[in-house]
C-alpha cells in the first residue's frame, strides 16, 4: 500500500475528530470565541471536507503548542479527496491557509482587538497577542523557521548574525514540472504580495494563499498604512509596515517622518526601510514598505567613532558609526530637529560626488540623468526619549570591473552571497541561501578527509563555484578535521565572507583614505567635529 493510499483510507471518524481537535485548539488560542464561533467554524470545516455530520465522541483534553500536528493529517485527507490539484508543498499550503482561515477572527475584529489592547494594556501586550495569532494561525510557519541555521560571528565590529534560510521550502522536480504544465496565470490581482488586497485571498499556484493573514491599520503622516508580521520571520517579531496604496518605494523627508511616527506608536520596535534604487534596494521596489520588529541588531550596538555637530541644529548629534558599511547616526530629543537634519543629509547625499572615493551622484543614459545615491534609514526611540536615525549611505553605480555593483558583493563572494544587500543585512544579519546547507555538508567531507579535494571532479556540480574557496581552506587548514571541527571551521569561514560582503557594500572603505573621504562629506554639510 502506498503512502497516499494509506492517507486516503483514513477513517471518517478520525478526520472528524481532527476537525474537533482543531476547533478546540482555536478556542484555546483565542482565535475564535465559544459558543457561536465554534458552531460556525465547525460547520465551515465540515462543508470544506464534504461531511454532513460532526464527531460525536469525546474529544481528548489537550493543549497543543501548534496546529501543525492536526493540519498534516487533514491536508493528507484533503489531497486524497481532490481538494488540491496535486499533493505538493505549494498546493498543500493553499489548503492549509484555507483551513486556518475558517478559524480566524474577521479582519476588522482582529484590528479592533489590537487597538483595544493597545489602549487598555499597552502596545507591548497588543503586539504580543497579534504575533501569537499570526503563529497560531500557521501564517507564520514556525515549524519551517525552526529549520533555519543560525550562529554568531565574532568580528572587530561585534558579533554578526549569520542565518541560512531554510524556511522557504524548495519545489521538488515533480512540482516544477506540474507548474510548467499549467496554463499561465494572467492576473494582476493582487498587484503584489504587499497589497492589502491579499487579506483573505485564496491564492493560486504562483501566489500564496492569505486567508489566515490579518493586518492592522496605522496612520503615518496622515496616510493609511498597515502593519502585519512576515510569514518567514528572520528575527524576533519580524514585521512589515506597508502603504495602503500600491505606490513605489521612495526615500524622502516624508520617509523619515513616517519612521519616527511609527516608533512613537510602537517604541519597543525598531523600523527601517530598504533603499529605493536597484542593486542597493530590496526585492520589492514597487510597493512602499518598511520592516520592523523587536530585535537588537549588531549595528545598533556599534559605537560612535567620530562625532560631529551642526551650528544651526543644536541638540542633534551626528556620529560616524564603527561599522563595515557607511553609517551616520543622528540622535536628539527634538523630533523636528532630527527630521530636519536627516532631510538635509538626504538632499546633500543625493547630489554629492567625490570621484576620488568613486562616488558619483548621477550618470547620463539616453539623455537623462540617472541617480545613484540614496540612503537606507533605520529609526529607534531610545528609553532616554532620544530619537535615533541611522542613515546608511548607498550608491548603486556599476563598472566594467564590477558589473553587478561597485558597492555590492564583489564576484569572488557570489558563491556565498550574490543578492542585494538590503535592510536586514545592512544591520548585520546575514540571510544566506538555503543551498549553502547541503554545500557546506559536502565541503565538510573534504575537510574531514572522507573525500579527496579534486578541482576537476567539482566541475559541473554544486561545489564548482566554491572550488577556489575550498582550495584555500584546505591549503591553510588541511583536511584531517573531525566533523565538529569542520563544521566550526566552515561557519567561521562563511561568517568572515559575510563581513567582506558588508565591506564591499560600504561606500567609504574602512581605511585611512576612506575615513578622510567620509569626514569630507560631513564637513561639506557645514558640520564641525566635536
């Protein structure tokens, strides 16, 4: 008997019991309220799975930490009766969200609960509850996130955080073939993954289901924005704050004002924005959004190494941060003054060129001026009442030597990290591709001597891109390590590579000449050293 045949033979009574257990879980977690929501949710699940009667036995008393143990057999049964097109991860996820969407408070109820809790018990309690709802509903897939690899890398700039992202499941060959065979979807609804239209959306093969997504409206600078959690959290309470309209990313004085509005409303969170230009920007530039959360990144704890002041902005401190990228930190208790300082710096940086430091603000293409300078901003509200803005200077120029970007990971690092260096990496948390896990395991076999290092044999395989790196490690460290030593050595090597990635992305290099050029820019703003 095949595994699928076994699943299809699951008894009706067992499936009905799982439905009751899932309803009980939702009640315990505060997702639905008895008795009225129980009736409605139970009946919706019975309809989904094609039943006309409910379970009549005794439901065991239990308090599960996750709905996953109950969802998996229901997904198996759903596959066996044709509720999904194919029993693959993509289609199981569509049914998963559909099931959990029947156990959720209505979007307006979830938003109202957040608002009430925030007003009566504080925003910390409100975010705790909202985060828990996002996990309990399986919108945040903690079972997958737990697979991510994580370690810290000691450096001269503090401990960097290194993650290998394994939470987004890779499609198997059968699923890829199936998706190719399907008629292409011609839909621009929702316009992107960040649009509010996603709430309640059933999804499709090329767009995730969002019946279990809930969002909270915010007002930033008089405009409607929304707050939600990321389904694949890279750090604690990783959240997305996105514009109510589908408008492109744009870093401006208004951006800084929105960021400070948010930290006033949610002071326990940092918030930041990806840059707004290709190469140095994030992966979604067509919808204005920020990322926030309750996490202290390595950059936040980095010290100031040079301090400046402006004669017309008394009370605002300008600091160059001891960090591999080029960061100016603004601090002050006067919100308006901090905003003026940030806006003035953005305007100046947009137009600033220093050919000696390879910084050119504009180039010409087809008779038009193409901008290259922008900023990655991060905001915090300190316990002291100080507003803090970290302004990371970015430039997206390319050259013949560096066609992927002069201030981007250079080619010799692409075997580790080739993608854009966005907000999260800027702050010191590496999000590395899942392929590295298997590749590091294979390299470890070479470092333990279980496999010989032979460049020719690597040709055409997944380790070919690592050949020079492997050769260097073997030459320096040998190939007679224990498995534990090999793993530790590779983690250290990857961590060092990430530091190099950040150094490449810094517009001012960590040299005497780089420090002089960085100071030259700040002095051009009328600042003086303190």
